[in-house]
C-alpha cells in the first residue's frame, strides 16, 4: 500500500502509481509524467481528484513502450533489430531506404545499415556538402561488430562551429551506459556507473576550393568497447584539450615565423592599396584560408591550415593570411589614404591575430 515508483530504466521515464487496499486511486497534485528523450512530450497533469486510474495506466503503458524503443540503442544487436523492425518511408523517399529513429516526420534522424557488421545512427547533418554515403563517415554514432566484440564510436560536430541538433541527438541516442555532458563550454561522454568523464572535442576540417568540397583535417572520436549490459570500456587514445595558458615551445617556434611574415607583408601589402576596405576583397581572402566568412575568419581558420601557411613562405594563401592579420591588427586604418602603414602598434595587433589563428595555447591529453 502507498506510492510505488515505476522506473523504466532511463532518465525522464518515470511514473508513480498509488495502490491502496480499497483500490482508490489518487495522484499527486499537478504531477507531470513525461519523456525527455527524443524531444517528445508524453504525459498529463492531474489534480487531486480520484478516478484517474485509467488515464495514468495509459501513460504508464506509453512510457513502457517508449522505454522498449530506447532500449534498442543499448547494444549492437538491438540497433540491428531496430533497423530490421522500422518500416522504411514510402512516397518520394521510397528508394532511399530511410528508416527514422523517432517520429517519422523527422526522417533525417535515421538508422543506416552500412553492412552486416556496421550501423550508423545519423542526425542528418549535411552541412559539409557531402553525398549521403560520405556524410555517414562523420555521423555522431557508429556501432560496429568486430572479431573481438562490439564497439561504439562517438563524434562531435566540426570545429569551430556548434550544433545544437548534434548535442540533442547524442543526448538521446547514446546507450544507457553512456551520457552526453556539456560543461564550461566543453563536451564529454560520461560513464554512468563510474561517472568518469571522457573529453569529446570537435573534428577539424576546411573547404578545399581546388577540390570544391570539404575535407577532414583531423578527425577526433571516442570509441568504447561494449562489455555487456550498461558497461563500456574506452579503447581509443587520449585527445587534446586546450587549456588557458600559452605553450612556450609553440610560442618560441612561431613568434619568429610571425615576425618573418610581418616583414614580408611590409614589402608586399602596399600593392593592395585601399582594396582591403572593400568587403568583397576581404571575403575572397577569407575564403582561401577558412571555412567561414570574413567576420569570424580568425575563429573559422583551422590552426593546422594557419601553421601550414606560416611555415611555408611559398604557400599560395600566404598573402590572404598576412593581409587579414594586418587588417585585424589595424595596419590599414592608421595611414594616409587607408593603405597599409606599418607601425609598432600595428605589428602588435598583427602578432596577436596570428597567435590566435596559429593557436599557441597549451593542451592536455584527456
């Protein structure tokens, strides 16, 4: 007799049933039953009136069905079973074998069978202008069966952007033994039993104008071996996390190269005249070194690309990088006619800009 908590085994999937000897049925005032996974609202609000037994039982049944569905993410076998049981979309997408994970109207969130030993849980991120087959290589979750066991590989979105849809997908589609955590601007995969946190950085890439497509510069993933039930063991290597201090070795390496780039710019940049005040000209330079536009070129330019340019005096994008750093440092704002005018203050701004892009921050392996 009394309140009995009915747990479904997943966060947010919980209800309570009141059992009394006289079978009267009561619920807490304004008790809400809901599911947080998948973005669905499953529930109702009750008052203190009696006679709500049928309504609450319906909710308990719905929650249990929802729990059964989410249990499918917990192992390779369950994901394979989920793929087999989901009826593909019909209509104009019939030929694409689209099998939505949750609501069928959100068809881009789907399970994909790559082969008998590999399944992908796809969130529909096509910002990299790839074919669907190529986009599966950068999917948030991949389940694989190998000779020595089952493995799950987890991937964040690409740097330096952010993707709320990817974060929500990871929060919903990870197995119950793992969870997604955002803390102080960083992302982690957490083992539920031990509460051990594993840093999950974003992968790096750029748009290659010669190939006319996006290319991955540095993929960063976490891979766990499934040990059974809710237990997982990390098998991938440690990943670099930036910390709030300067790496003295990188500073010693790149400061002379930045000074060389400034001296080269003092000889070359005057030929640009006042053209750097044209937004289109600056945008064209930004496109050659970064994935984004001119407004956030420092953030969008990969440090790997910037280091490659600054280390190679013959690099084809050297002029673009040096011109934008000089612009950010104020070298085009202090002279007569708004042309490039070197000064101590302009060099200080130039150096600050390139240090940021080259990224001389210290890193720790996590």
